[in-house]
């Protein structure tokens, strides 16, 4: 199982940016597309308390909502998921 769970949608520009960054950095993640599965949208909202996406959840329970590229990279580095 991946240490990162990504909640997002194909139409969301910020989601596409964060997803591309995860892929370019070689980070494995579980994708939960909120557009295709309503239960995933409910999960993301219950985690973040907001309707904003993407929501990126780490194995330690911490999460980011609509992170900038530098914030996402810092969170990944902090957890040793990237060099």
C-alpha cells in the first residue's frame, strides 16, 4: 500500500498539477477520484473539513489541501518519500 493517498478529479487544475508532481518525483500513491466515486468526495471532505481538492493524505495522518508544489515537495521530503 502506498504511503500517500490522493483525492482529486480530472477536471481540477490543482489536482492535475499535484498528481503530475507526485508522478514526476516517483512517489507511489493511491488515487481516489472524487469525480467518479461520490464516497471518495465524502471521505476527502471528512478528512479536511472542506470541499476543496486535491486532498493529499500521508500515512501518519497529516494531510494537505490544495498544496503548492513547494509545500507538497517539503511534505514528501519530511517523510523520506523523496531524496
